[in-house]
């Protein structure tokens, strides 16, 4: 067992899969050789993994995304067949961040290895809509298509899918076919390139786009933007863009009416507010026996704030605050 001086030794490395063991050992050795605890990005940048498809160089990840792989471990033989883990580490960091903010995280089987064959070098995220009508009874109507693709475009078509109920389903850790070439009307700090997919995480919000998304979808999307910004070490939300801002083919998603993109300046302000710290909104799934007073007591420590919850969820609950139905997803405002 070889331990890095920068991270504490752990007691259970044998439980980890070979890919994680290899990456952690590599990070440990590079950090030690550099004699610098802040050079984790350099450590991640040069992780080579082999296998039947040859050797792939995993793109650079920031320190936060690398964090799950930093405990000291035992090095593996270089000849061991391993997967590319750049996108995988990033996806896991995103999933952890979403869960910390109270977003329900789902995973599509095979998400860990799914991608379009490119190597991830995520620098930001693009928001889309699927153009499918979703509802409480059918929160992810486009789930199968974003995984397997369309006749004109193979899947995966996104990295994550935002359900009507406010859930986020991880579809693919590695780059997906969602962004096309960049160079649209409002790129922010993102680059103009024909190889845009490998640079941006794609989030498809499953709704028609000709009507507003559900409040739960909006809240989950802003949290996702905040988490991705945090994982990437961004100090603002400018790296989070709409497809309508970056597309060179006239896309307008995510929309709130036909050919009308949502106000992305407001969206980015809401992303920044999520990163503001305490008082973050969360969601709550109603169970049998719940009352708004009890829910308010749980989240605020005061039952008299039930009115705030009712006001934020009137479209879900209706005018009668006592008519809660198990399975309803309520937004808990800050």
C-alpha cells in the first residue's frame, strides 16, 4: 500500500473497482511527485486508461471533481483493462451536489459508460427542452429517446434529463450528442467550436417548450447549474447557457412559448442565488399523513410557515391547503 502525504489513508480500498483504484493511485503519485497539494488538476489530466479500444487520455478535471478519487490507495498494474473516468468523476460530483441540495437523483442503467465516444473536457453546461409534453403522470416522456437517440441522431442525446416532478436522471457520464457546433448569439465565456459536445454537459428538461416548464423542473435546473459551476470552480454562472444562445442553427430552447427562449439572465441570477448558501430551497415528496404545517416545521422549524409552502405550490395543491395527495412534489421556498 502506497499512501499520499496529502490525503489520509483509508481502510477499505479493496471494495473499490479497478478503475477507481487506478485513478486514485495515479492522483496520489502525481501529487507526491509535484510536492504540491494544489496540483490535483494536473494529476487528473494525465490519467491514461487502456482496454480493447486502445489508450485514451482523460481530460483535466478540477480539484472538486477529482475529490472522490483522492484517498490513498494501492497502485494497479498498468496492463489492467480500465475505463475512461474523466466524465465519470465529473458525473459523480454532480450527483453528490444535487443530492446535497435536495434534488432527487435517478440514474439510467449504464450511465457510467454511456457516451458518444469523445473524451470529456467539461467547461460548462447547456440547457435544452425535449419538445415533449410531460405531466405528473408522465414525468419523463422522452427518457427512451434521449438514451437511444432518433433516426437522424444516435444517442445519448443528453447527460441528464429533468423530469416534470423535479427529479434529475443521469443519462450519460461521458459526452452526449446534444449541442452541435457553437457560435450563437450569446456564448459568454464558452468557446466557438465544432466540437462542442465534449466541452459542455447537456441537460434536457422534459417539457414541450411552448409552455413554461414546471416550477420543480426550473428549480432542479438552477440547482444543476449551480452544482456544475461549483464543481468546475466557476465564480459566476456565465458558463451555463441555453441552447438558444449557443446554437448556430436557429434553436430556441429551453422555451416558455413558441420560438421564445426563457430569460437566461434571470436564470443565471437564480443559479447564482442557489450558490448563495443557507436557506436553499428543497423539494418534498408528500407521503400519507403529511400536512403543510408538519412540512413547514420540518424545513423551517416553524409550522406557521405553511402559508409560504402553499403559495409556492398552489398550482400543485390547489386552493385548499389541506388537500395533499401522496406523491405530489412540493417546492420548499427559501
